[in-house]
C-alpha cells in the first residue's frame, strides 16, 4: 500500500503518491503492465482488474498520482487532453448549455463547435474578466462553465474562486483546464472547481514524448459518471505511456521551479527589448491580472507571449525562423524551449476576426520556456530579434 498522500508535501507526492514497490518482485518502479486482460480464478474472482480499457495497474498508479497532486480524490487518464475534455462534455445532454472562456485552446474550440454543437449542446464563448460578465450568459439550461487559466496564448488569468461561486449559485459544474499552470502552481479544486482537466502531454509528461489527458475531481457521483464515460467511450491511455508520465512527474516540481526562474528572466529581457511591443506573462507587475494571479497561483510559469512593434506576419516569421535553441513547434511544457506563432499554428482553426478580438494578432509569438540555461536562451532571442 502507498502511504497516505494527503499528508505529503508536493515534492513528496510527485515521487510517491499512487505508487508502491511491486509486491511480487519488489521492483521500486511501477511495472508496465502491458496486458489487455487478467486471468480470473473463477468467474468474477479477480484481483481488481478484468480488462485494460476498464482498468490497468500502471494507469491506475498514474491516475492516483495525478489526483493527489491536484488535492483530489479521483483521477482518470485518457489518450489525450482532448479525449479528457470530450469526456467532460459527454456528461451533458442535447439542450444543455456551456459557458466557455473565449480565450481558449484552439482544439477545445474546435471540439465544441465542430463536434458537440451538432449534438445539440450550445456553447457561449465569453471573455471571462469577471463573474458578473459570465453570469449574463447563464440561464436555466447552463450545466457547465469551462475555464482555462492562464489562458492560451494570451496568458489572461481567470478568477477561479469567483467562477466557482458563480457555478454553485447556478447549480452548474465548473471545469478548469489547468494545463498551463500545472498542479505545482495552481490547484483549482482547492479554489472550488468541480473538475480539473490536464493535457498531460505538456508539463506533467514534461519530456515531449507522450500525448495524454487527465481529469481529477472530488465528488464520488461525478467521478462515477466520468469513469462510466471513460470505460464506455474507451479513450484510455496505454500502460507504457502511463509509465513514462509517472517517470516524468517525479521531477515536476524541479522542472517547474526552473521553468518559473527562466520565465522571469526572459520576460524581463523581452520587456526591455526595443523590438518588442508587449509581453504577456502574469508575473509582470503591469500585467492586468497580476494581482489576481498572485492570489491563485504560487508562481507564474514558463509560458509567455509577446508582440512586436512591427506588427505583421513577416516580422513574426523572421523571429520564429531565426531562433536556434528555441524550436519552432506546437505544444509546450517540455524541458526544451519551444517557440510558436499562434495565429498560424495552434489557433489557425479559429477565424481571424474571432482570434484578433482576443489579442491573437499576426505578430504575436508564444514561448514555452524550457529548463535550459537562461543566458543561452536570452542570447538566442537577442540574435533572433536583432
Ligand atoms: C495541448 C492542450 C490541450 C489539448 O491536449 P492534447 O493532449 O493535445 O489533446 C488542451 N488544453 C490546453 C491548454 C493545451 O495546451
């Protein structure tokens, strides 16, 4: 049996929660249970596992580990972040409505508008500056509020506790996409959210080698509905990927410390650079949500965006093509630094007029600052902006 994770600090949980030496061999690392089925002594007499879509010991160890990191009771892992979000929306029925932040991961917008809208679920995309503004879109059909904070790619901060109070008041659920913050920086369940969603692909995996998603919640009835959807729809992750993420999470706290340090150094450098117009990083005192960020986050992470004084596509393309240590790629949260151009990459599926309303202009560049040497990263950006 693993030790009680609720009594552990974050770093201890990252390494020990959900995992225990293998009872049959003493192996300290959770084995990769690469099996689809489990032998039963007689009908119904099994050791808790029957079929790996329903449950797999490697996946279960990871699910318990991620649940503990989010100070939650129930964890579920999926084949991708989108599969996790898909499971949340499958809680709903035709006629139900969702109020979602408008400053949203592009794939989530696509899932809502191109897949679930045709099943009769209605989505409102709203700038979530305040609970009052969100309240205007809530009616008797509203079943879910969907928050992403910090948002992608504008790094806006949404008041999670405020949205949780609003959701309670209107008897609907609050789900928070906590991918950017990670449980190291922010715990939405502690702020009153009902569900936390992660693209595990990003910081939790941390090494750009796995695509995976996760959900965490505290309510047993809600967890049972989600497990039913996970098992029925079947978008589970495999045991090898579960093993890799368990390994990645063991250094989550160390990586996040460095992501935050490097993020601070690079945000400072960009702010002072003559070619840069604006830097979007919640740790900057002039960031419009800096005070709010300080109340719900422990530090500010390694994700940031910036615009150029020369606000056009060509100028942005030059920067993203000139960098040498930063790699031009989608995704984020790995140990290596990435650079991206949201308007033509992650947010290409959002219409131009729609994306520009939220600030995704042509010169916007997004950085996922990795854990390399900060001086090397700054020198790379300096030559690319030069
Ligand atoms: C990547 C990402 C997703 C989607 O996750 P996948 O693992 O790619 O399916 C959702 N939300 C955010 C904020 C993301 O960065």
